[in-house]
C-alpha cells in the first residue's frame, strides 16, 4: 500500500472514531422524553450519540428517523392520563402531542382517536 493511501485511511478512521465519555457518564438517563418523530420522517443518518450522557446540558440522545442526535427533551408532567375504553368512540381532536403543550398541570392524553389536554388527579404524597 502506498504511503498516500495509508494517510488517507488513517484520516478516515480518525473521522469515524469518537472519544469515549468520562467514566460513569455514558449511561446517564436525563429527565424528559425524546420528541415524537412524525411517520415517514427520515432524518440524517449520522450517529451523533449513544446515550443521554453523550449530550450537553439537558439534551437527550434521540432518534431523528435514521440516526441518533442530541435534542431538547419534551417535558413530562407528573400524574397519569385517564384510561380510555378500547373500542369506545374517542374524541378525534388533536390538541397536543406532548405535556409541554398543555397549560398548568394538564397532561396531553390519548382519547382513543386524538390527543387532548386534560386535568389529571394530583399524585398522592
């Protein structure tokens, strides 16, 4: 192999190599959840992170539709959504996609057809 090929190969390997995170940092799970990806979305096929600990600040390691990248998390409010009865007609209103879009303590809950902001009981102390 010629020396130019060796230099090129070494350079390509350096681009693909990723530094290892500090001890204990890679498997950190940060608060919130990853944004939903609309069906049919194809993101950039670049692998920018493996775990939340690979991302700066509050960002989480999330799928973008093809690869993984650091993204701002979606806020998840405390409490649980009421259960809907499978097979029963649900309200087909699409008011929200995540809790952060609902006012106050309301959560974004599935209705069996759509998603709406609902008041939920306070969690027991």
